C-alpha cells in the first residue's frame, strides 16, 4: 500500500516504518495516525514480518500531535470524533514485537507513541517531553500514565507540569529507554535488535510480549501465575523441543513457529 506520510520497507523479516512529514517534524496529523495504524496492522498480519521498527528522522521522531490541525477543534469535535482513539487501539493491539528507534524530538504524542512500542532505543540527540501544558492541555495518549510507570511519579510530574525535556542520558538513567547509541548508529542498532528478535521463535516472542505487558495490568501474584501458565503452555510447541534439543546438541536452533 502507498502511504503519503510514511515510508515502509521490509528487509530480513523486519518491517521498518518511518514517519515522514519532515516539514512538520513528523507531527501526528490525522492522516499520519490513520496511515500508521494501517501500516502496523498490515505488518502484524504479514507472515513475512517477525518484528517491527518504528522510527522518524534524525531531527524528530515526532514533535507531537499536529497542533495546527487540532487548534480549532471543539470539545464536541474531539469527543464525538474520538480523536486518535480507534487508531491508538489498533497500534496497541499489535502482537509482534515493536521497537521505537528515536532520534531528536519525541514530544507529546511523539513521546507517547514511542512508549506504546515494546521498547525504545534512542540516539544521543534524543529529547523526550510532555510539553502539552504549554498549550493549555495535558497529555492524551499515555503521557500521564505510561510515563509514570516508566520513570516514576516525581519525574513524570516534573515533565508533565513544567513541560521540560529529558535528554538521552536522563532517559536511560530513568528507565525510559533501553539503550542509547550515537545518532549515526541508531538504525543499525535498532535493526540489529529487530533481526535478533526475528531469529527467535515468533510464538515465544509473542507470548513474552504479552506476559511483560500483563505486568502493567495486574497484581504481582496474578502476573506470576499468568507467566507460569504461559511458560507451561510453550511446552506444547515444537519450538520448545527444537530450542532445548539444539542447546543440548550444541547447534543453532531452527525455529519454525509451531
Ligand atoms: N504540530 C504541528 N506543527 C509542528 C509541530 C506540531 N506538534 N511541531 C513542529 N511543527 C512545525 C512547526 O510549526 C514548523 O513549521 P513551519 O516551518 O511551517 O513554521 C516546523 O514544524 C519546524 O518546527 P520549528 O520551526 O518550531 O523547529 P524548531 O527546531 O525551532 O523547534 C520544537 C522544534 C522545539 C520541537 C518545536 O517545533 C515545538 O515546540 N513543537 C511543538 C512541540 C509540542 O508542543 N508537542 C506537543 C503537541 S500536543 C500533543 O502531542 C498531544 C498529544 C495527545 C493527543 C491526544 C488525542 C486523544
């Protein structure tokens, strides 16, 4: 499918989805968000794709929702139109692993979009922020909820109330990102991680993603039980037999997603 605000390439079982509105620092317009939901859904359904990388440009992952597009909307418009609601639901439902590769600005909805991915690898020039307070509003797709779970209440309050940006070093220190790399190595690092994931059992990867995400939704006791049952269930797969036999036979496992 041809997109106007995205570039999508598939190599070595990895779908690389690049946000592409350079004139607006990849601001999330209605068109971009609906194309992104469609591209994510397509990658999730494509049997050739085993991992997804979402990225922007060197200057901006995304500078937030498109302020110019939103500015004149009324409460009734955003409520009845459920601004971004259906598309965000689609993105959150992707079952394959999704890595955010963030360089430059990840602000407002851009920071929230990165946090919707399974983990974030960022460039050393990355800047994260929830500056919606400067516009007389607040975050709307996870900036008060996911960010608090990532970095704790104090930093989340600081960022949401002052609108200040967090640099890459602070983001790594705070647990917002898993790795920081030089800007010119960002895509190599993210694609390398994605190819590594793509070489594993897709069933185990899907179940691992579900289990980690479950930890946000439930108590520790319930989460541990869920994890144990999911672990038990993987013994019904051929990939478990293959993975454990390959270890014992000192060879590379050949996973077949069965
Ligand atoms: N929306 C629309 N256009 C934007 C946005 C944006 N978020 N960000 C940048 N642009 C445009 C600029 O207007 C400018 O366009 P033009 O050249 O036509 O004037 C172009 O991109 C380049 O931007 P700047 O000239 O401002 O570049 P600078 O390098 O000087 O500054 C900044 C970069 C600091 C990133 C600056 O552009 C900025 O502050 N941007 C806005 C950041 C922001 O406030 N983001 C939050 C937006 S609100 C939000 O995300 C809410 C999400 C929740 C949705 C909830 C739905 C339920």
